[in-house]
C-alpha cells in the first residue's frame, strides 16, 4: 500500500503506522528498535516483498533524538516522520498495521480510530490500552519496553493475512463498545435512575479546607556495569529515604560479575508494592541491553522512567537521609526550577561517613522551613559556577524529566563527563539550575574511577575543553554573556584558572591530596596535624 502514501518508501512495502506525539510517554525508541529487530527476524513469508515501512505521525520535543536513533539503527530508509497531519484517516486506510508502544495510557483516541478502520493493532499491555484491546481477539498486546516482543507481534500479523483480517474485524467490533452516542445513552439512563432514587444528605466540606498539592513523582535512575562491590550500599540508601521514590530504573550495561544477582535481591523487595501491600517501597525495574555504553544506558533509563522528576545515582555513591524530600520541597517552593543539585561529601568507606567528631557530622535534616528554602545563600545559581569548575556530583542532581526531553538527553557519543556537558548545555539553553550547599550525597573515591586511572589525562583534557566552553558561554550565569573591557578581563582570569587546574590535576595523586589537606586545615583554622583527609 506504500504507493498511496507520499514518502512511504518502496511501492508495495507493508506499512506500520503509529499516531502519537514524539514524547517520552509514547516510547518511540522501543518501536524503532522493534523495526530493527523485525529486519533481524528475516524475510516475510511473501518472499521478495519489500521490507516494512514505519510512518510516525505526530510532532514533539524528541524528534531530533528519534531521527538520530533511526539513523543509528540503520532505518533512515524505512522510517518516515510525517509531523502534524490533517489527513490521518487517509493514512490509516493506507496502512497494514497500527502500533502503539506507550509506557502508559489513558484512553487512546488514536488507537480507537485505528480500530474503527479495521486495522490490526499491536499495543503495549498498559492500563487503559488493556481495557480496549482483547488480546488475540481485537489486537495483540505485548509487554512495555520490549522491542523484540513488538517485532514478533508485527511479524505475525504481516505474515498471516488471515490473522490480520480476523484481528481487524475484531477491532472494528470492539470499538463499538466505546461509541460516544451509545455511552451517552447509557449515562443518561444511569442519571435518570439516580434522580428517581431517594437522595442522601450531602456532606458539606468546610469552605476553608485547603487544597492538597498534586503529589510529585520521582524516578531514581542508574546505569551499572560490574558494580557489585558497592551496588548494595547505593540501593540501600535509596530504600532508606524519608521520602522514597516511586521507582528505581536500573540499566545493566553488560555486567559479568554479581550485579544481576544483587539487582534480583532488591527487586524482590518491590514484590509487595506490586501486590499493593507496601506503598512506601519503590518499585525496582531492571533493563538489560548488553554493553551499549554509559550515555546510551542513561538515556534508556530516563526515557523508561515514569516520574516527573529524575534523580540519578551512580552505582558507587550513596544518598544521605532526606535527600529526595529536600529536593522535592525546593521544587515545590520554587516552581520554575529545572534542576537542583546538592553538595557532596567524599569518602572511601561508608563507615567514614558515620564516624563522629572532627566537625564532620552531616547536617542533612530535611528542609521544611520556608525561610531556609528561600534563603539565597543556601540556593546558589549553578550556571554561574560552571565556568570555574564542575561543582556538581552527578548523584546529587534531581531535575525535571521535561528538561531532559528539551535537551535530547545525555550525549551518548561522549565517554566521560556526560554530566558536566549536560549541565553546561542546560545552562546555555536558559534552564534554571540551582545548587544547594548542603551535603545530601556521598561521593565514593576508589581506584577504578576515570580520574584515578590511566584514563586520567583524557579526563583532565576533557574537563579543560568543557570549562573553556562554559567560560565562553556562561560567564554571568544561564544564557548570559557580558561584553566590554571588564568582562574580557574576567574571562581572561577564568581561562587562566582553567589552565592552572590542568596543571594541578597533572600532579601526582599524593601531592594533590596533601595540597587539598593543607587547604582544608587553613580553612578550618586547625593545627597541621589535627585533621585527616578522606
């Protein structure tokens, strides 16, 4: 049918169509990967028939990243992004299969419309869609986030005309149950029955009753590869939060150690939540895609998350008590914020953080005092700090998922400092980024980190390039750059600072730690032998 749709590719090619906004909820990456998997399943039964084409009808903020993914998967000749269209009826009539791979749904009008045209449908088994499609009768349901399952369902329909015809007829019959005039008549009948019945005395709520704010949902995301040494401590710090997240989404990036077993043990703690027995326990979802790289794994994690807010946790770091609660309170009291990072305490052993004395106890009680929440000294402009250095530990950040959507996520082509690059890109785009100078996160130091290994030089040079970029773009904060002699002098000082930081980082580790210890003692005003460095 492709000949009937402009830009649909080779004439005679089967057409898979989806009508959905290019946004996270609709999970286009799963559908694109399903089209790639469809090719891997081999040719269809029709022998030399052209490969299926995918028509994506809709527009949204993820279009650039989705186009890039299509190219990465080798689908540029098989996927067409048609944008906003007014001829959807004609497009549906020209298609062979309708696909909807949403992570969640209400009642999808696009799905109902496709069914009304007698199109066989493949859709994810999520609440809302499961109420519409009867599996194997009026369509095929597949697990959400499973490209291989979507590909197998599409292949079944494309290879079996009798099945396609039966499902299409079932879809047309099923959609009549959602017919608006019929529903209106049934509702009218219910109202008439209620009006004829005795009416109970209505309880009147007090006029001054406050309206509760809409609850905010948080997803903690993590990418991990061979993180068994510290993974349990990291996850335990999430489960022990005073305000736990709704879910933890972990992408296992090709682990070959005991990481999968540890994840299974923690996932078992989510089982009561699924049965409705433990609402305070976050759901742990594990995604395994082999070795795809840290940037791609982080993008897969946040794109699979359901929360309004995203908090990353590196598999070797920990959250301190009250972290998520404090950051959510800041977002609630400052609705225009896009990102909140906190200070971090560096450590090597978890017991180091719990040792008393030395003035090192953590002051991390949840922020509930409105005066403290609005204190300018406690909440600094992060963009103004980025030209000097990266003050942010990745695990300390909570940000709106909508910000990641606007930016297209992490730069998956980078091998290091994906976080610093993302903060700079967000600041250049004018996002409101704030830094809370209180330690709510523990950053673990160990020998396997890139700034401690033979990758150290590349790490230093990468930092230098990013800092130069930040100096050029962000001397005065988010999206702001000044001109004139004084501004030029300030930039020159920042460029010099960047060069000095390179020289400092190239010193041997022991020398750097000694210098850092001296600086800390001077700041504290303590005698030379009274403090130790973690």
